[in-house]
C-alpha cells in the first residue's frame, strides 16, 4: 500500500521525465529494425526457338506418269488383189526391210496378162513412131500395160517400211481376198510410250522436259517428249502425252506397261521437315520464320513434293530463317531469341 501511495505521489516533473525516457528508448530502437526490402522487378525473358537458315533452290518436281509402249508405226498390210497364197517368205516375228515380199500370190494368169500387155505396148510405140497409130491408141496400150503391171505387182505383198513382221494369220494355200490382211508390220525404233497427264501437270511439263522411262522389267531408258495434246479427254479431262525412246536393239516390245518420270519446270523452293508445317487460324498451311528484327512471321506455303529428304515447299522468301523447334510456343510478331538447329544438315534427312 505504501508503494502505491509513493508511486501516485510523484511530481509532474518526475512523470514528464519518465515519459521522455520511454520516448527516447522507442525512437532509438527503431534505428536497429530492418525494414522489408521492396520486391525486385521481374525481367521478362524472350522465348528461344531453334531455326535453320536456308536459301531457296531451283527444284524440279518429279511427275510420274503411267503408260504403255506402242510401236511408232503399226500397219495391217492388206492385199490389193485376190488370189491363192503360194509363199510366206518372211516368218512372223522376223525383221523385214522395206520392199521385201511378205506374202506371194499365184501369178500365172497375171504374168501372161502382163506379158501380152507389155508386147502390145511396145508394138504401139513403134507404130506410133511410124505414124500408123494415133495418140489415143498409144495411150490405151500404155494404160493396159500399167494395169497389168500393177496386178502382177499386187501378187507380191511387200513391207511398207523397215520393221518386224508381227503376225501372219494365214498359211500357204489359203485364198486371200482383196482388202484382207496379209500381215501386221511394226516399226519398233523408236518406241513410243503413251500416257496422260492432269491439267495441273500440263502447266509444268513441256517438250523440253527431261524424262526417263522404266519398263515393267525394271529397265531404264532416256526419252524425249514428242507430243502433248492440245485438247482434253471429254470424260477424264486429262491430256495425252507421248514420249519417244530409241529402241535399235528392239528390247522394248509393243504393248508393255511403263512408268514415265518427268522433271517439271524448275521453281524456287525450300526443303523442310514435314513436321514443322502448321495451320493458321484460317486453315492455311504454312511455316513460321524469324525475320531480320527477330520477330515471328507466318508464311502460307504450297507443297511441291514430299521426298525421302524432306518436303519441298514454295511460298517462303528466298533467304529464310525457318523455325524448326518451338513454333507452337510463339505468336506472330513476337520477338524471340534463336538457336541454330544443327540437326538438319542438308546431307541428312530433315524429316
């Protein structure tokens, strides 16, 4: 009780001194308290993408055409007279020269007619020179002679060109009517490969295109485009094309199936991995690239051809920095850092 009374009986000066002392202690203690540091500013880092630097190259698309071989000439040699067959001097499947006899007909009556007409013509010429025959009589004798000569000549059916006697459907002793076929003769050198191409391919193939042919037995031959039709097939809307192949050894036969590989007109293109192609919001197929300001851009492209090395595309700038990794994590016009993608060496597959 005495302590409390003493505490309450302190003077105003003593109370003031106590309060000042507490204030000084509080102020001094604040110097030793560390205030929390202000949060540091977070620096946004740019995305890193892998790229390949590539220049466009002239690329010729390989167009494959399915076709078949056919002889440059294929003629059904027909008889211009009637008669019994007395000889087939050239066996079928054998080479023949122009003018060689393929079928011989019985000539007995024709020979006698010719001999008589020749004699009459020679006599008429002498009588005309002696002015004992008129010009009309001489012309009649000459016409009879030429007609008899043709009939005799028709009895020997000859090859119209150098080639191969492909088929003879007759035997010695058969009767051959006027207009009937004696034999089929083929000219196999050069050989023609016929096929058809689409409207799109028509724009990329010309007579100067490099072509080679692979026959069904695996043999390869260099060819030359000799014909491209100017009108399309009404049903298929395709265009006929013909390629000529030298065939002096006659290894290629008429009617074989064949594959034509033609090089299209070259165009600037890039080869890229198929996996980097993307679709934009409008559904356009394209590729993301990094421009000179390190900003991402999207270019629409067209596929020219997919190969074992990669896919050839058109539509990119001549010099392009193509994103190969990270294209799904960046947006158009976004600034990025780059790292070179050494995996896509041009000597290796890029797919």
